[in-house]
């Protein structure tokens, strides 16, 4: 499993619209892509215009080849790109260690 981390900055005042658009794009386009596993969108408490998009893919190629070279990528971009204040920084990570705490 590969984790894609996209660091996204939105223009000031467009957070509500961005959150609506990213959910639409994730739920109707990206989540239907081969190799997609799950996603999370995190909003920064310190920097209100900053978001982290975390997507788990079965393999690196599922994201970098199968998704990015598909018509789905064009559709995804049309939905979310208008809300990018600058191009997102995207990196991929593999799991090295994990610990899940207990609930109280």
C-alpha cells in the first residue's frame, strides 16, 4: 500500500467551496479509479488555507500511471484545480511502522 500526500493551499476565503469541490471530486471520480483504497482530507488549524489530502493506493503505478494518464484525472482536475492557490506538492510514502492506540 502506498500513501499519496498532497499539500494543498487554497486562496483566502475559498475554503468552503474547496471542501465541497474536493469531496465531490473524491467521491465521484477519484474513488472509482483502479487501485484506489481510501482517502482523508485534513485541514490545518494553524494555516486556514492549507489542507493535506491523504490517499492510499494499492501501488505507486495505480496513481502515477493508471490514474494520472486516464480521463478520470482530467475530470478530477477540472473539479479541484480552480481552488488551488498554487500547484500542490505531492509525494508518495510507504509504511515503515504503525501503532494504533486504544480507545478510552
